[in-house]
C-alpha cells in the first residue's frame, strides 16, 4: 500500500479527494499546512506527496523522503519544485497542465475592466459616501489593441473574450498556430511589435530562465506611453524595479496584478526575517508594497485560478496522476519533463 500525503488541503478538498481515491486501497494523509511547515519525520515513508504552489519542494526535504516516487503538484506551474533534485533521485513530477484556461482569462478581464472603468476607485469613493464622478472617467475597450504574450490555452481564452469586446489582438508565442489565429481573428507579432502597438499588454507565460524579467526597463521603454500591463502569470516575469519606475513616471498608466515578484515577502512574516539578510530582498519588498499602494494598480492575491469549478478540475487531474503513477503502477501521466 503506497503512502500518499497531501499538503495545503482544506476540509472540502480532503473530502473530495477521499471520494476520488475511494476503492484504491490507499488511505491518503492530509495536512493543512505547507510542506516546509510540516515535520518530515511524520511522513518520511511517503511514496507520493501532493502540494500546491506555496509548498517548497526543496532538495533538503526530498533528501528526507527516501521512498518518494512522485511529486504531484496541484498547479500548472512547477517553479516551487527542485526539478534537478527530483531528476537525480528518479522521482516523477506531475502537474495539472490545463484546468483554468477560462478561469484565469475571466480574471484577466476583471483586472482590465477595473482599470479601464476605475471600478476600484469608484468603490472606495462610495464607501466614503462620496458619489462624485470627477477623475473617474474611463475608456472603451472597443477598438483598442490588446497584446497577448503567451497564446497557449489561457492566452487563447483571453483572445476570445477580447474579440467579444471588439478589440484588436496581437499575440506572441514561441509556437505560433496560424490555424487558431485565422479562426480567432488575431495576428501573431514579435515582442517589439506588441510593445510598440498595444494599449494593454497581458502576460500568460510560465516562469522560466527565458521569461524571468521578460518585462524589464528596456521592454517598457519600447511600449506606448500610457500602456496598461496585466499579469496573471508569475510575478518574476516582470522586473519589479522596472515596473515601479514605469508606474511612478507615468509611462505605465496602470497595472492589474494577480502576482508580483517575491510576493512571499509581502505575504509572510517568516519571509521578512529571511529578507532582512538580503539587501535585494528588502528593496524588492519596499517596491512591492509601494506598487500595491498606487492608485493606478489593482492587485489580487494570486487568486486568478480560484473558482470552484477550476479547483475541482485540479483535484480530478491530481487524483488521476496519483492513480496512474503510484496506485496502479502505470505510466505517469501529465509528466513534467525533467
């Protein structure tokens, strides 16, 4: 009987996964906390662990789990997992490649509409019993150009929604699909063409060595004055220094952020203590906090994925990953290339 241990699970997720794995002959173990906050000696015999994005699957933790055969992350991204350490040990890593294409795309437009129509400012003003509309004038999306960087599953849903608003769409993707472009009526473009021609730029790429700080000072300098930037991907895709300067100078008119670089520094006291030893950490933290307080910034706490339907799809796929790779001993599905 394989031992499967879940981390960062709520009560309803525990009940849902127990139903999904019922009849497998395996009784999963559940932790509410993150992997790094648990005691490894309690699950040292785990054959598989399942984590969410806030659990750091480090080399040190992996070394304490001698039986580990699978890390099943309940996310598409896997930058919280030490893939090299897993490769050295022959540990499989499985993710959830698709679950929230429409979910994240809808959230993307929630951020865009907040900025285009000053919804966040209007809401705060009415809380103060102020119903004046001065300084609340917005702009139409119809006729504007949306630049989509990353035209995969999520990016294509964003494009569909944008076309419904009557927007022009330029898209960049390392693997262009002209058939899809013809069906959805958008044009592929280079990054420079997107920077120069877009009124709004939205990011839908994973965080890799190639995409880290993709949006830096040089990229922002090539953008239209008054551009709006939306990020529901990963915070590290945008250089915090460049974003701060762009917003402060007015080059960037507004930003809709579901993620921000080193967001853990903002969210966790323990990370603040760690950052105290790193000058860069404090600088990033200062700029993060300053950005979040800017009136032309709408920020949500890494929440774009968070719909009931999307979460259930995540659990469904995770259960299948575990059934194939650990429970039945079949070939691992949704395998992350190590």
